């Protein structure tokens, strides 16, 4: 940007809001004034790139897009930094609060609360077993009622077919992977965390084996249709996916340029042809196989089957059964057990039946069961919920739906784990995500406004208005500032909530200001009272200024005795060393204040705040 022989610039970042922001931030940081044009493409095919360069647009046409992106960035920062400081100061430990992270934590805590509050109840069903299939009655709460039905049906001995319908159906192939759907399948089938899957896919991308991973699109652009047959054949051969018979390629099923945002769906590349995969790490190879298999399935033929629905009547009670017979497996012939789109939906076939037929009953059984609580989130199901959160409240044409993006959701989950708000639990491949005490406590004190994905929905609607020129950026930022100001001014501490204090160590004494315990934590020695501001920071500016580091022993002596003797303190001005006493007092609000007393003259220095 600073070269004298360059008089204009082409902006070739991602074709979307965040891509626009990245370029503008660099452009302004470099204090660049040169004119620039916008390359707007979603495909990396040569023809698409040439067409994009042939139709460059003036960069100023995308000013509104940049303003929307800048508003989003600033609003996230303002909400995050103020809310984090507010709740950390109110409750003691560092409590990270953010527009995406907090609603995600609230989902996990809400699910755990639903599980804890769930009361299992027994239920009973009656099952009829004619020859070749079984039919079930409705659930009943009372066992005596179910036993009565069993007795009546056994006495009847036969059941009448009152309805027998057979329909031919087709199951469409699954869509290509975006990052979230890939992370979900890798978690469910392979046990990988969302971050692991992103890391593996990023490495495959850097090795030119798959396309760009951080995408939220599940389609390809029209100019990519021509290369699909060759790519599918290559993938079949290299990854041994039924290589003896060429797979069908229904390209239209995966082509939709209108649904491609910054980047198209994740697919393998033609580099596979010359790549030696023998040394590829097992995790990367497993993810590559998922992506390869999905491509072959996505362009395959529908899975065709006949579905039979039967209703029987016995002793005045109705019983129902469904059966399924696959007539042409289509794409499922390639997926087999590795596919994760449909799990356990196959029903055994039912023999041909005619209405009014009388069927002898081989058995009449009473089945007992119990209602089960909701399942804990895994990364698979949490990613699904994040993607869907608040989507129904967002306009159809917003750039992003749900909370977070394909590129950020994995990091959000990892941050919740790393910050101690959520833990991974269980010995299954896909571990459950469970809130910690600290996570539950935070969810209990953060107001609904920040916990709910509704705020994201409202933001997206207004950001879309900014993009289209119908809503002023200044108005949006004023609303954000007003909302945060109102939160800080009017938030009332929730009483009775005990926060986990990570890094808490032994109590070193009583607070010189209020008398409460002073205990060690990660970054210093803190007063236990939330109303008191006393703290001795480990990275203490006052002691650094005199060439000293505040140790645990020094802190304890200061708290207990109010003073410590120091030798060989160093003057920043002259470089000379001296001996002195450091005295500890406090300000009116509890903040630590230091004074120095020289042992060679009795002279005191001026007071300094911590």
C-alpha cells in the first residue's frame, strides 16, 4: 500500500461483511489514501476469478457493508469489556461475558437444569404380535388399565386390519458440508471436538487437499458444475468408495450460487490425484474421508423405499405399526454405517396386508417403560442449537443466523471449557458438555437480555439495515452505549450466589481496610469482601519501580504488620541502591496505598496508590 509504483488497489478479501472489515482495518491502519476496487467472488475456479477481475466495482460501493461490520465489531467489544468488568467486580473472580459466549453457556445450564428437575414417570403400552410384525397401542399411565387391555386382547385372539397404506418415498441425499455440519458429524462419529475438527480441516486446507474450511455454505457455484464428474471419480478411486462402478453425479443437487456466501461448501480438491496420503495423520485422514464420502453421497441418487402404515383394531382398541422396505439404496449404498445424517430410522418391513383382514395373534404383551430426561449437550447438538438460536427472529436476508459463525463456534466452546464454565464428561466418543459450579453461578446472575439470543437477532436486523442504507450507524452505536450504560448503572447484585474462585490459595491475613480475609488468587491477594477494593497485585507497579517483585511472603508481612523492610532498592533516576521500609495504608474505598520510610534518614516519600 505504501509503494510509490502502485497507484490503486484491488480488495480481494472474503466476499462478506467480515472480509470487508479486515481489508478496511488494514487500509486505515496503513493510512492509505489510494483508490481501491472490490473483487467480489465466492468461487476459486479460474473462470470465476477472471470474471471477477473483469467486473471489479468501486470500493466505495461497499462503504455501508464496512460500516455494518465496524458496528458489529465495536458493539461486541463494548458489551464484552463492560459486562465482563461489571460481573467480575460484583462477584470476585474473572467472569467472561459476551454476546455469543453467554447465551451458549445459558443453553448448557438450561439443559442441565431441565435434567436435574426432571421426574421420571412410568408408562405402559400393549403390544400385539401377529405373524411377521408387531403393533403398539397408545401409552397409558396406569398399569391396571394396561393389564385390562391385555386381558381383553388375549380373549379376542385376533385383530382386524382397519387401515393398510403403502407409499413410495424418496430420501434426498445430504447436503455438502459446511464447517458446522462437518464438526457435528466428526463429533458424533469420531469423537472429535469442534476445535479438533477445525484444526484437522485447516491442516488439510493448507496441504491443498480440501477447500476453505471456515464456511457456512453447503452449496457450490454454477461455474463448478463442469468439474464435478471428474472430482467425484477421483475421490471414489483415491478413497476406495465403491471404486468399481462410477457414482452418479447429479450436479444440480449441490449447485446454488444464491446460497453461497463468502465461500462455497467444503469439498476435496484435485490435488488428491497426486497426493501421497500414507503419511497423513490419522485425525486428518478421518476428516478427509468424511468430506470425500459426503461429496459422493451429495451428488448421488435418492434412496427410494416403500413405507407401510398399518392400523389394527382389537377388542375396541387401536394399535399401529410402520414398516419400511428399501427398493433402491441410492446414495445410502455409499454411506452405509459411516453416514451420520440419519440414525436408526429404519423400520422392519411389514408383510402385504388387506383391509378388514383378520390376523391371529401370536402374542399380546405388556411393555413397561419410563420417561427419560433431555439428553445433555454434546458438541454435535450444541453446535446445532447455536446455529438455530434466534434464527426465527432474524430477517430472511441477514448474512449470519444463529449465534456465532462457523468460524467462531468452536472457539466459543473451547473458551467456555478453558475458562472453567463448562466441562467435558463421559467415556463415550462424543463427550457430554456439563456446566461447572462457576458456569451455573454466572448464568444465575447475568440478566436475560445478555443470556438470550434475541439480542443477536435484533443486532442482525439493524446491521442489515445499515448494509442497505436504511439505518444509521451512529444510531446503532448510541443504542449499544445506552444499553450498556443502563446495565452498569441499574444492575443489582444477586444475593446468595457463591462464585468459584479459580486459583484461590491460603488466607494470608485480614484486610487492613475492612477486616475480611485476604486470600491469594491468580493475579494477586484479594479482599474477600465484594464491597472492598483492597488488592495487592503480583505484578505490582510500585514495587517494580524500585526494582523489586512482590512475593507471597512480602504480601503476608504487609497485610499482617503493615510494613516490610527492603534492602537494595534501586533508584530509577540515579541507579543507586538504598535500604528502606515500605508502609501499607489504604484509601477511603480500600485501595492499597504505599509509603516509603528511609532507614538512613527517617525521611518519608510521598504516598503512592497501588
